[in-house]
C-alpha cells in the first residue's frame, strides 16, 4: 500500500522532530530522531536491529519497524531508504 503525501508528511514530523519521546541510547550516545540514527548508523550492529525497529515503531513508524523485523540483516539499508523517502516531507 502506497502512503499518501499527508501520511508521509505527518510521519516525517514524528521521525525528524519527535515530541515527548525518549531517545534511543547506544552506549552513552543518545539518538533522538531519524536524522541522528542515519548519521550514526555505522555504529549499530545486526544485534541492535530489533531494538532499532522497536524504537522506530515507538516514534511512529510501524511500517519500517516491520520491515526491519522481517529482514534484520538489511536493517541499515531499510533505515537509509526510509530516511531518503521521508527527508522530502520534513
């Protein structure tokens, strides 16, 4: 199912500027939004893929979370693709 422009705009807002949402902590590094996740993606291993999926769902993106859960080994590419898709709607 293709997401409408309005849905993508709302989702981009949630993902790039989350309000009252806790950051994801990788060690002592706080990842607060999709931009910071993308910038620090090289620090994550496949072991953190499910945690990343859970956090993205918590921010409001269950579609991406489900894709990561289905293909853990591809989680970095999935995040990069979603970032690129949503960047245009922020």
